[in-house]
């Protein structure tokens, strides 16, 4: 399963984008600030910035912090414990990816529903021995992926 996040809105305290699964729109995504303009290395700062663009493996395992099974984005340079979970605002994330069905200002809404639907798809693939990858891209390359999703 290939998941792609297209970051399209960049603000001082939040980055918003869209999540696609196998080129089909899934939901909205909220993350911490993407500092790609201010920091050419785009290094991750715990609790303050979004993870660097790139492709990552995703597994589902037990979160010690949340005490439940959750998606984990593996091998983020310089950081561990990046999860995909429910939440609505930048205050609800310390660098993790928050999912929602819609946007309202700097928030995502109906997060629990979006997370449940997405995690169910991930479980289905992983339980059959499949692989889940996550690629994160910025707006300047988003148009290519959006065109593919329309096909």
C-alpha cells in the first residue's frame, strides 16, 4: 500500500495537506510546521516541526505513550516515535501526523473517523504480509500526484 501526503498549506504553526492511498484521496492531514524554506536541511525539531519529505516504511505496533496499537512511521532522520493518530490542532501533535475528514482554518475535523478508516486499510494490508509506505511531498510536486489520482 502506498500512502502519499501532499503538503499544500504552510503556516507558522501548522502544515496541512491531503493523504492519498494508492492514488485515491483518503483524508486531510495536519502536521507541525514544515521549515523547508528556513532550514535547507529541514532537520526535525521534536514537538515543533514536521518530518522531512521523503519515503518511509509504516508499521503498526504498541505505543507505550498511548497504550494501544498505532501506526508508526519508521526511520525518520534524527527522531523516533512518529505516529499517525487522531487530533485536531497543532497542540495535539508533537511531530506526529493527525488525520481528519475536513479542514476548518488551522484544524482538521472528524479525526477519529479518518484515523479508523485509514488504520483499517493499513491493518488489512499488513495482516496479509504486505508493506505500507508513506511518501511526503510538498505543494510544488503535488500537482503531478493529483493528476495521477484523477486517472
